[in-house]
C-alpha cells in the first residue's frame, strides 16, 4: 500500500519569521501503513476503553452467574472464575500497577507506539525566536529546557492528544525535556488512559 501523506495543519507557520523548529517527527510525511494501523488499533483499545471495559465486566459477570453448579467440580470452577473476575475488577479500579516506577521499568516513553502517533499527527515543536524581546542577551542565553517557559499546545480536541504526545515520546522530549503532566480528573474514567498517565506520574 502506498504511504499516505498529509499537509501541515498550520502551513502559514512555514513562512512566518521569528519561528524556529525545535523538533519534528522524523517520518511525519509520508505516513507508513504500519504506523497508521498501529494508531488505529491503539485508539480502539485505549481510548474506547471507557465503553468496552465495563461491557467486558458486565458480560463476564453474566457468564459467571450462568455457570453450572451441578457438581463439586462445577462449583470449584465457578468460585475460581469469580475470584479471578473480582481480582481483575479491583486491579482496574485501584490501579496498583499504574505507578511511575512501573512505567520506567516498562520504558513507556520509548514505546514504538508513540513514534507512530508522532508520525500520524505530524508532531512539531516550534519556538518564538524573539523570546528575549528588547533584551538580546536574554535571548542568546535562553534555554527552553531550563528556563521558565509556557508551551501553547494545539489543537486540544476531545482528547488532548498533543499534550499526551509531548509528555510520552522520548524523541519529543529532546526538544523541551521531560515534564510531569497535569490532567483533568475526568481522565481517571478511562481505564487504560489512567494507567498510562500513572506511568508518567501525572497529577
């Protein structure tokens, strides 16, 4: 399949003076079929978890309720299934696995999945070259990784994909360093999203 390419969301930036690019996804144009498939698959699994995880537990509960109890073996199987289902529910709700140390151990920031997302959205980090204003010496010594700075991350959308990509990928972090994201409480309603945010130590 021929790789699909996409134009920049903000083509005027290419012709704006005083703008310098700190980072651009290496393969943002064109997008490979593999990257696109990975993005679609992860979207279905992760971002739709708000719907399919409760549905999964509901169906599993109905299955448990309908299990036979004719013999001692049947009863034992039903008890084991019930214990496994209850333990899984506790893990999903309490999320003891969603810890920054676990995220570091799994090397979450270096997953190929995030590079695929970078390529898919054409992720770029741009900086204003005139940050020093009337103080050229400040502009000369300004370090985007060490000095105080506010990043405007756009577009936001229903899900804050640009912020997530800025926080997750190891490649993008080379532009402005590793930071700890602050997210809305509503993100805890999405099981897998909450897990990933826990890996990052989000607050």
